[in-house]
C-alpha cells in the first residue's frame, strides 16, 4: 500500500510539468537549474583540485557520481572537456568499473554482498527475495525510484554474513526475512516523510 | 613537530608508552582504566561505534573522564563475536556488547570493580575472563597483526610508542639501501598477494634499474571474496604500511608512493588519509626526511570495483586512471611500471612484514615458518565455521589446527566438507588434507594456492558443483575481456556448469570441462584467466562423485541445486495441520484434515517455504527420489541409496 500511494503522488507530480511543456516552451524550474549549476561548479572544484596530478580520472568520476548520483553522458562529456581527455576514454573508464553507473539510482541502493562467505550463508536467497518483493532485477531500480537492487563484491565483513548494505550502512546477518524487515524500515521512514510534506 | 632523529622519536614514545605498557599487562603508574573498542569494519557494522559514543556520554554523566579513557582500536580478529571491547588493566575481554549494556558495564566494572560475567566470551561453556583463555587466540602467532587491537590506529604517537618509525630513522640516517635489501632477501619473505615471489629479489630488480623517477606501489585491491586481511591491516595499523613503503622508496630510489585501496573499504580509506596527514605533519613523509636529501610522499588511489585490478599490470593502468586491463609480462612492473617507469608493487601484508623484519632482525623472522615459506600468514576465516574472523599463524600450521582449534569447528554439528583457499583463483581442499602443513608449495601441490589468504569453510550442505559454478560466474563477470581464452572460455565453462546444476548435463560434459579448463589455464593472458579454472579443476579432482550425481543421477547430494531438488512430505510425521498448503505460493500442496498432505512435483517451485513452515519437520528436500533405469534411453534417474544404484 505504501508503495502505491507513493507512486500516485509521484505520478501527479510528474504530470504537471509534462502538460506544461506540451503547451509551450520547455522551461525548467529556476531552482532546479540553479541546483544543476551548483553541481557543476562543485564538480569544477574537484576537477581543478585533482587535475594537477596525472591519472586522477577515476577519483574525479567518483566525486562526480557522488554529486550527480550517476554519470549521465553530459557529465562524462563535461569531465572529458575539462580534463582534456578524449570522451571515448572517459566513457571507457566509466563502463569498465562496476562502481560507476550511467543510469540514475533509487534513493536507497541495496547492495547485497555476493562474496563467497555471504553466498554460502544464503545471499542468493536474500537476493531472490528482494528481487521478488520489489519486482526488479539485479541492477534495476523500482518504479518509484526508491530502491535499487544490486549485488556487490565482498565488503569483508564476513563474520556477519550475509550482508545487506543500504546506502553505505551495513546490516549484518541479513537472512531473507531479516532483509525484508530492513527494507520495510526504510519504506516506513519514507512514508512518514512524505506525510510530513 | 618535525621529527629529525631517533631522539625526537624517543620523546614521542615516552609520552605514549605508559598507555601501551598497561595494555601489554604491566602497571603504568597512571592509575587509569583504558577501554579499547574494536573499530574494524565488522565490529563497526555491529554498532561498536554506538557503544563507544554511549560509553563516552555515560562517563561524562558520571564524571569518570579522568579515570577512564576510551580508545578506538583495530581488529581483534574475533569478528563473529563482535563488537569486542577490551578493558585494561586486567585484559578483560568482553564480546557481543550492545549500546544497551553501557550502563551495566560502567556500574559493575568501572565503579564496583567487578567483571560483567554476562558479557564474557563463553569458551565451551567456560567463561573466559582473559584473552589468553580463549582457544581462538591460543594457537595464533601475531607478527603482522601485532598492533591490531593494541594501538589506536588514528594516533601516530601510539605507533611510535610501539617502536614504529625507529627502523626507518635508523635506515635513512645510517644505512645503505643494498644493506637493507640484503636483509629482506635473507629473511626469506615472499609476496603475500598469492604468487609468493621473493620480496627481496623484487626490490633488487627495482633498485637495479637505472631510470628515474621510480615508484612504490601498495596493492590493497583485495578482491577475493571472503578475504579481509589487507583491510584489517590498513584499518588497524596503517602506519606500518607507510613506514614499509618509505623504506622501500629509500632502498629502490623512489620519491613517490601510491596506495591503491578498494573504495568498498571506507574505514580503511579514512584511516589511511588520517595516517598520511599525521605522518606528513611529523615530517615522516614529505621533503627532506630526517634532515637528509631523501624525499618520499604517498598518495591514495581508490579502486572502482574491478577484480582484475588486483593483477599487477591491470593495477598499474588503474592507478593511472585508465581501464584496468592487464598487459603481457615482461616487461615486469619493476622494469616498466607507472608511466613507463620502474615500479615496485607489493601487497599490503607483504609491506606489513617489513618493519618487523627490520626491527627484530631477519634471523628472528626466519625462525618462523617452513623451509620454503618463512614467517607467518594472516588468514580470514569465513563460511561455515564457528569463529569467523581474522587469524595469524606461522607458515606450516595444519588446516586442522586452523579450522578446528582456532576456528572452533563447524556450527550445528554438521560435517566438514572442504576448505576453499585462494579465492576464485584457488581450489577446494577436501578432508583428507586437513593434516597438511600449509605453505606456498604444499597448497600448490594439492591444486589450490595460498592466494591472499581467504579461507572459506564448507560443510555437507554446500554443493561443490554449485561452488565451482559460483566462482566461475564471478571470474566470468570480472573477466576484463581483453583475451579470448578468458573472455569466451570462462563463459563456456559457466554454461556447462550451469547445465550440470540444472540437471541437463551429460557425461561427456565432464571431459569437455576438463579440457576447456586446462586450455583456459594455459592460454590466458593474466593471472585472472590462468587461475580461473582452478575451482573447477580442484572440485573435479576431489568431488567428482558430486558431478556424477548431478549428471547421471540428476540429483544434488547436498540439497542446493534447486532444479534437482525433490520435496516430499514424510507421511508418518505429517500432522495434517495444513500450514504448508497455506504457505505454498504455487498451490502445489494438497490435502485435507486428518490426511497426510502431498506435494505435486510438477507444480512445485522448490522455494522451500513449506520446509521452513512445517512444525513437524516432515518435509524433506533432496535425495528422496527412487532410483530407476529408463530402459529405452539407458539413463539412470533419481538417486536412491548406494545399493539401489548398484543393483541397476
């Protein structure tokens, strides 16, 4: 139910600008434009900081992903231009490393550790349960943009296997039942937040 | 302050030594109590930091700040029972502490002076007051991890109080590079990243290159699933790596070092950043170290999630900000590395050995280990084992000691099946080799490898074919795609294995698997491809009967491979409560009150929800099929018992 009300709300929100655009000039909300500008100027700071040393492309991309949430083509092109790297090379690096995403992610990224220790203690079951429950495949984001389900490489907390990491927060002993409880917690938090507004 | 010589170091040591002295079990004359809170990844994930903050608040509330000091410390290794705290004096070891326990801990231990019995670790029913009473620690020899759990990794003074940086000062002020390389050579230290190349030789090779600049690189891209040795060292004792790299820089003539560490290890990254800043502040990194003309600085490079970057040539590309693809060797990195210049690459644990060797002497170091492998090795124990955690044992310790004495055996009274060492590049070691003293050579001989030191224990409920499939899936996914044997070969390998686990395999597949595995091993460009088939080769060598069970009998003896499972209700046990039918999403279970329920195998999705729900444990999965021989095809299906099969 929680999911549905959230969806409806989102759908209503996204309807307004669409009809608006249809009738006239595609106009962005001014504050959104400003936010975007701020993001690029923040990125500029990092580029200038790291540009001095050779071989800092990966860390610039990491910072860019922290700022934008993912690495769309325009950001890749921007970094390529600013650092004097061919855009093909930037894209090559982005697509090589699993940490980088060219697709936007949900508000919460659910990383399921697929290290051996977690695997033999039931990480696959956890993954299957989450996928079933959220109706997504690994690497995809739920339609309400709340959760992205991903597998991650061993994070080295094998004593607590299986592991579920939600936005960097590590949850240990996350059996499939426990995993659902954790998700429910985040959903609830989200629900009460949207009620406040 | 900038440290200029040994006297300056001694001054810092004197300031911090009383704290360390008390932690070593001596009286320090300060009259304080120290609480060390493990702040490694595992304990932090189990809320050790919440405990620490709550403890600090409680101490403030009760005005105990002058008598009690709280420190963060590195991994004790006993991760299964975390969060861990250690209280000095008395070396009282508490496990599984929760933030809610703070009040009781403060009142009972700190105020009334009594041990909180409830929080002590139980050693076979016996409460262990002291760390020495715990079996887990008894058979260990902590050389590399000597500072983990003893010092605060975020305080350089404590590292110096443990005689840190003294060796560096002595070397830069008084010694020649060749002399040091000779010592490393004599110590017999070999690379801890897996291949076991003699470290001294590598240093010699890099030092002999007449090119400048040169670089020192630390490989902290610990990609093997289930391995967390490097992470714990970086988190618990970062300065030992900085010191070792600086010594290496002095010996080979490099002025710049890089530490490549996985972005998945945020705590390690943070500690390293702190450590580098502190070392710079004290003049132990930077220009003109100890007032000489020797400069050395260290930068951090973060990995972005690619397993192949642990391979040294791929690592070089990644450090330079490119795609982490390997290249053929030679030229070796020691000849042509970063930006085409000679580069010394070693693993984190290898570097962590250096300061000890220099301080205690190579003769002492050589006294540990076997004839070909010297010193100790850190292993991360994980999987189906009671004491998951980080251990350090002398080379040559037997697997039995590690699994059963230190690891405490298999949980739930299950039977031991295999130990997997070396991650996706290693192999599975069966029970018959439990007595084998492990070193580089012995592991190689039985088809596994030392690898970086991950050790995953498996019990009777793990299917070895599935494990082989799991590892090949991993390497296939991580294959960078540069060379065909690895890119295409692992894909085909995975397809065959998948076929087998789904019950579609044929006996010819075994031959094909073997042939393909050896082809990939011989023809791949880098270590990732060359070792990728190892899990398959080793499981086929020691657990061939499981492969045959999957292929010929279409069954998974361990009850893992879903497609081959068969769920049945034991009619004698069934209480006809109907819970299983209710929970079954597929509607495969039918029955009525008073009658035993039945599962329709055609509808059953094998989700095992009914097994979990059944209060009488009447539902079994797996090997209940009767063995039959289908006459027209000549195929056996079902397992039945051994005798039943023999009768066919």
